[in-house]
């Protein structure tokens, strides 16, 4: 039986960091952001995105300009919804395909980073939800360091972190050092990994 755990949180709260540690520890892991990156390379998806956002969204090299998309979806909730209607079914299909492959191999535990887990109501596809959080001050500092001020505006579209924490099975803090976070994960995973892999 494959146990499916979703990792979520807020913008710049450490979701990718948590997933990287889990990969390092040898667990199957998947990122929805990486799925979207690959979808943006598909010609059929690119054509539909051009229909929504115009030709300027595609560079001469054939890459989708995510900054243009970000600005437009912040200004237009209807465009945001149309983009989600295009991408989310494809992302979910990839996740289910990933699960099927792991089940055939007899894997017992998998982690998927799902930034908008609660916003798109995908909790039903997972056995547990882990939230990685930070203070609002730390989150905003990290966003400003990314030099993507538009991301601050995106926060208003997301469920508050405190609400996500209430709906989580486990909560982690990215205010800790990487070493501390890894140690905490190893301790927690001992109970999950008895029938999976030994953790050094």
C-alpha cells in the first residue's frame, strides 16, 4: 500500500527545501512546479497559453515568459482561472501516473509538493498533509530577496498559512537550519520507514 503525503505551505516558506531533503534521504518525491515547467515546454500547451495571454508570452527561443503570466493573472482573476483550468488537470494526471508507477514497483511512501493543495481541494488524493511554514515577516523578506514583488500580491489569492497549519497532519518550520530540519525529518520518518528503507 502506497502512503501518499502532500507537502504544502505558502510562497517562499520552504516547500522545495523540504522536498529536496526527502529526495536526499531516498524517498520518491515529485514537485508540481516542475510538472508545470515541463508542461510549458509542450507545444499544445504553449498554443493555448498564447491564446490566453498573447504572442508576447512566448520568447523567440520558444520559452514561456512566466513574469508576463504572473502580472496578467494578478490583474485578471478570470485569466488566472482559465490558466488553472488548462494546467491543473494535466498536473493531476501526472501525479496519478507517478503514483501508479510507484505502486507497480511496490513502493510504500511518496511525497508530492503541492503549493495550492487546499486552494484546489486536492487533499482527497493524499493520506497525509505536511505544511512547512515560517513567520509572515520571514516569508516577505524571502519574497523580496527573490526580486519578484508581484509574488506579494499573489499571497492574497492563497489561504492564510495559519489556516493551512490547522488542516495539516504535521507542521514544520523553515526558520530552522537545514541540518535541524533534516534531523527532525529523520526522527519523524523512522515510524514511516520501518517497512521502507533504513535511515542512517
